[in-house]
């Protein structure tokens, strides 16, 4: 090996070291930024549109997981309504952000359904369980086909915003069974079938 | 005109029908619309939102006509999330073509509407559909985000609350079928 080769080899080694160090530094800065962002997110009380926008914009966390976590943080209050169910008074944007994730959202919301930790939203002045927030999002996008028209004693329905831990777990198990059997329907807004083919068919709808 | 008239067996020779639903504007009754006008309206205003599609061939003809007439009467598009299909409870009558689920109005999901709006809009749509059903095939169940009604047996407050929650996303209407004991 001559002097030129040795010099070239040394140059490459030094350059590699600089690049590796540079990358480490860059990663460290990125990690720091991610950590700062995460801390800022965790600190700040969110309204629904903030959380949805943040998740969609691409956060270091999985957007769907971030949406689920955000349900615990949105302010608002559940109130009894005129028909005997409970309406959410607050920004409802976040509840509707799950829809775009279809089946993945159903699974994630059911996973969260058993969570009895307190959320920021309240009912009669007390925090509702996080699981109830997930339930509220779940029933805005999906329903169990076998039970929707005759729920009977099916435990998947939560009758008020202050369910016990046992009621949450029972609801979670009921929905897990529905998912396992693929016995639910998501109420989509896009077209899956051409009506004209059916409506105009001879011997079909109009005969 | 009798709203139960089958549009296939009757075609108004003058095409009497409101202009803004595709007719000639000589009357304001959507039930006067000839079959062709109804078909054209349905093609552009009835959307199948059931993933994987749904079966319309065996659905109760009174119910289907009433859905199309309601869409015309209200001048709105409706999304059908369920028609004749298995997997539902027996009493809902989906399996025999006696029920329909509607989950969008003008492309907006009931689930995405605030409760008060969903309850109000779904109520108007359900009542309009019911008004176009013949007396011998009136609904025995109407469940919406804001109301739960059935004729088959009394309902407790708890049952009503459960049904309302299970229909936060859609309207369900069951008819008994003509000739059925109501």
C-alpha cells in the first residue's frame, strides 16, 4: 500500500466517523423534537379538531393510537337528552375521526372499551371512564348486526355514561365476540353497489 | 293517486310529476311519477352503502317504492346500508326482505351528525317513508337515532334506550308484508 492509498483510507475513515456522528446528532435532535412534541401533546387539553388534525398530520405515534389516547383528553360533558339517551356537549370532531380507519378503528375502540380510568369529559360533574368515550365513538360508526334490532340482555350496550368497571369489561367482551364473528357493520358513506343495475333489471324491483 | 299503485302496472300517459324530480311539472305529487322517472331518480339518488352490497331483489316492493318516493319528496339522496340479507335478528325481518336500513342523507352519515340533528333528520326521513307505505303494510318497527317504535309488543324505557344506541348510525324500518297479521 503506497502513501496515497493510506491517505485515501484515512480520509474515508474520518469522513465515515463524521457522518456517523452527524447522523447520531440528527437522530438525537429528531428524538428530542419527538419527545418535546409528545410532552406538549400530553400536557395540552385538546379539543376534538386539534386532536384529529394532529393525528392526520402525522405524529410520531400511530395516528389511530393517538386518536384513542386523545379521547381521554377532550373536554365536554354528557347530558341526558329528551329521548332518554346521552348526548355529548363539546367538540364532537374527534368521535368522527375514527371512521376513516374502518375495521382497524373498531378493533382499537373495543380494545379501549374496558378502560375504566377517568377521562377529562364528565357526567354530572364526575369524569366518565375512558372506555365510555371509546364506546361513544364506536356506536357512531358501527353496530352489531345480530343485536341491533333486539339487543335484549346483550351486554354490549352501555346504558349511561357512568358504567362500572364490570359493565365496561362485559361490554368489551361482548364486542370482542362480535368482532371475532365478523358480525358487525360499519355505516359507510361511500357507494358499494350500482343501484341502476338492480332497479332497472327485468323481473327485479319494479315488477 | 293511490300511493300503493305499482309503478310498473301504471304509467301516467302525460308523465305528470314534479319538474324538479324529473317530471313535467303538471302535478306536485311524486306518486304521480311514471316508472321511468322513478328509476332515473333512484339511480342518481339512492346509494348502496352496505360494504359488499346488499340484495334488493327480494325486498318488499311497497317498502322500496316508499324509500324512493321519500327520497323524491324530500329531494334528498339516501344511503342504504342494509336490505334483504342474513346476519340480522329474526324479528327485524331483514332476512325475508321486510326491512331496510338507511344511514346517510345527502351523503352525510347519521353517525357523523350531532345527536339533535341526527334525531331530527332521521325522524323526518322515517316518517316520510312511512307515509308512502300502504295501510295494509305500515311499519311494525321504526328505529332511528332519536326514536324507537314497534307495534309487536310493549317496550320498556331500557329497551328503548338500547335500541336508540344501536341505531345511532342508521334508520331501520320493518314492514310486515301485505297480508300479514298486524
